[in-house]
C-alpha cells in the first residue's frame, strides 16, 4: 500500500499478473494530461521536425504541414538562442542524456512562450536516432502544481474528516482528521465499503445517499448521522456528513468525496434545547389544564393527566390527610405518614395500577418508605434504576411490590407538593414503558409541575374548608366601618325592610386584596327572614374567600353560583367589582343585579352597560366581566334593588330619578348616601337596601 502526503491510499499501481483479466477501455478526454495540453515533437538526427502532434499545433500555432521537414531551431527558436539549442541537441543525440527545463519557444504569431520541456533520445529499429521533445505551457503547469499542492495541504491539515470513495463506493483515501473522527485507522478504511468499515452507523442509508450523489451529481450537505463508535460504545456521537461527486475536467465520474465533522456538542445542545422546549410546553399546558376548578380531587386528577405519558407511565397524587383536614402537622422523623389518595393515571393498563392506592381511600406508609421520606424532607426522591430491593421501599406493602415488579417498573420519582411553605403531599411517578430512567431534567420538570399544582390544590383545599364553614353558618353580620383601602374613599349604608326585626338578605362588602386591589361587593338574597340572612352570610363569607384567591369577578360569580345551588332554595343577585389602582381600571361582573352608576366630573351620570347574567342559584350560566377605566374623581355607585324598586312606579322611571339625583352637586360620599336614601326610600320600605359609593382619590 502506497501513501501520498495527506491521504492514505490504496497503492501505487497494479502488477502485470493482476492485469491479466483486466478490461482495457478508452476514456474520454479531460484528464490531467489533457489539462496540461502536453505536446510531442520528434526531430531526426539533422534537427528537422519528423513528427508533429495535434497538441503541438494547439500550443505553437503551426500545422503539421507547416512544421514537418523544417529545422526546429530555425522555426521555433529565437536567433539569440540558436547556439544554445544546437549544443543541447548535440549533447542529447550524442550521449542519450535527457534534459529537462524551461525554454522560450517562438509561436507562429512571433511571440515567445515559456514551455516546460522534457527532451530525450529515441532509437529506431534501423539504429537511427531521434530527439523526442515533450512540452507544456509553463503557466498551466505551475497552476496545476499549485492547485495540487494546495489540495494536498488542505486535505492533510484540515480539521474536517475527508474521504474519497471510488465508483464502487469503496474507500480509496482518508485524511488524518477522519481517523480521529471515527477512531478507525486509515488502513482499515482502504478498499472497504462503508458498511464494512463503519458498522455502527446506518450504513445502508449512507450508501444509498452516496449512490444518489454518484448518479445525479447533486451534493448532499450537512446530513446528521448518529451512532456509537467502538472506542466509546456508551457515548452517542453525532456527525455532519456531506457528499460530493468527483469528476475530472472532462466530466468523467471518478467517485464520491465525503466530508465528516463531529457535531456531538451541537447535537447535545439541540437535544437539550428540545428538552427545554418540551418542558416549557408541558408547563404551559399544565398552567391551562390544572386548577380549572376549586375541586380538590379534580385538581389532583388534572395534575396526574398532565404528567402521563409525557413524564411518567403511571402517576399518583396523594395528599396528607392532615392537610386535607386543614391541620398543619409535619411528618415526624421516624414516624409514618397517612395519605389520602386523590388521583391515579396510567398510560396503558398495567398491574401497577392495582399497586396504587384507590382514590378517596386512606393509606399509611411507614417511615422507611420513599414517599414518606419525600414529604418529611420536602425534597424529591429519585431511584433512576429500580432494583427488587428498591420496590420494597416504594410500595405500600409486599403485595404491592410484587405488582410493581410484574408491571416492569424500572425507574421511580417522588416530588413533594409544597404550597405557601407547607408540604401538602406528593406526586408519585413511575416508568415501566419508557425505557429511560428519570434524570435531573425530569426532576426539574416534575418539581415545576408539582409546584404549580400544589398552589391549585391548596386553593381548592382552602376553598373547600371555607365552603364547608359557610355551609354551617347560621348568621353573618354586615361589616361595621369600611376598612381602609388603597386609592378609594368609600361610604356605605344599610337599611332594613319595614320591620326592624325582619332581617333581610342584602349585603355589601369592601375587601382589601393583594396588590393594592379592592373588591367591592353588593348582593341581594331573594326573600327575607332568618333563612335569607343565613344564606346571605354564607354567600358573603364565600365571596370573601374567593376574592382572597385572586379570582376574576366572573370566576367568583361562577363559584358563588355553584354554592347557591347547593344551599336553601333561594336565589340571589350580586355585583362584584374589582378595582386595581395600579392599572387604573375596574373589572365588574353582574349576576342578575341592578346596573351600577358611573359619575365622572363634568359629565352626566350614566348606567354602566354590563352583561346582566342570571341570578346566583340558577346554575350552569356563564358570567362575563367588563373592564371600565377609572380616573381620579370618578364615583361608582353600587346598590340593591330596594333603593329603586317600588310597586307603583316602573323601574326605568326610578332609575332616571336616581341619575337625576346623582347629577346634582358633589356634597361628599356620606351626604350623597343620605340624600339618595331620603329621596328614593318611601317610608321604611318593603325591602332592605344596601348602598355603596366609592370615589377614586386624586
């Protein structure tokens, strides 16, 4: 095997014995000799031109008829060089010594051309001598030499792996960089097919691509291939493969050139970016799908559904029973944990489902169980590759461990559900179909999902506790003095119905919230008496709880509607307004309530056109909030129907009267409340009244 600088190749030549069966065939012009335009001229012993090639005609301009028989020195050499040429001719003819060099030869047009010359003596059968001259244009020859030298150096020193394959797609040359890339010595490439040399790659696909390039001439650029090299079988690597068809100057196909770049770092970065995009997508999906209701079990089920099959093959959501009951009791060191199973989700039927605790049931896990360690420490617990011994620490009991083994569980992860600093329970994840073990990225993603879901679970738990409390209320008192709020001055009034002892169901509330926001609530439970008052108290308590959760007014009314459906056979109207001084606007939603009035300085009062909505207790009706921009000095008047409704006047007339009264001079909020009650209430009235006026501070 021979070797040229830069490429390791398949040898210098072929022996005569090997050529015995060879097929000799002509090749089309265009090879290196054709590029050089090598001219051949033969002189007889007298120095006359005896043979003249077509290339000589192309190089020097003389036809054969013009050159044959002429003295070469007279025809082709300048006068000042004739002496040297004759001396050189004699030396070659006398001694048989060859001569090589550069010499100026005269063209037919009279110009001198520098030619690279090779001169040698030939002997005929008759014993005569001839001088053979081989010549090529010096500039053309130097250009070819420069190109060849550059190519050799580029191939030799290139950091890119390069290979040349013949038309049978066998390696005939590789550079040192390729040996470094695929970890295979050059001699193990030469003469072999890709599949024979690189069995760790998809050789059929690569060879098919090479055949396509060989047939069409269309390059293949930057195709990524992956595999494991024999020197490092555990580490997946990636390469960028480009293929080009090789042709000589005449267009004859010589083979295929391949360039190979190790892009493992880029491949790993792309994989990490894809994993990050997947994590973000899953987290975004979870933000939409988890917490759609304030039902504890539904929220847990939504969390389990989000994680399967994207993150795990089976997921269980278990909450500490103490957390469900509203008791903050950390799991003591060495103590067991009692969980209430809320949800189980699986990608496909499996025995592992039977190992999980049925939703709704209580289960006690000893201190040595991994899920107990998770909720006790508040840290994730991961077993990337589960062994038989690990199953005993994962399962509740020996029977469950057998079922997990039967299902083929091979990787385990438990992450705590933590909200507002309290460990509520755990998200329990297992893999039996996905062959990959849980890794650091999975722990990060599971923690993100668990953290978001834990807040929703805590909200649902808190809401459930408050709702249960509201259902047991027998009476609720109205607020006394309005609490201080940011950006608003507020005045309120409540007037009972005709008989002071007959307590009605109207109420109002001013609720300071996070972010300097304020909720303004006015409601009216239909009917009167202790039952109406009790229902009002329940709704007021629930509205306070829902407002504290940061829900939108429409969502608050939807939850209140669900509560009202389950209470005594009463219905209620309600107007919920959420004022945000930082944004300078108010979000309002109505459940069949009277429209509020907006007073803006310098303008006539107007009724706000809100989607009326159905009263609370109808059930299943959506509520939509409207945003109203407020500026300093604006006043918002909220009231119940007892202020404007009478038996002898229609409602439009009464509302017009309300607007007329509000159009008068601004005498202050307290005075305005008194003026409205005095003008619009007829005696004691047949219905109670709640009135709330808020003004945006300057």
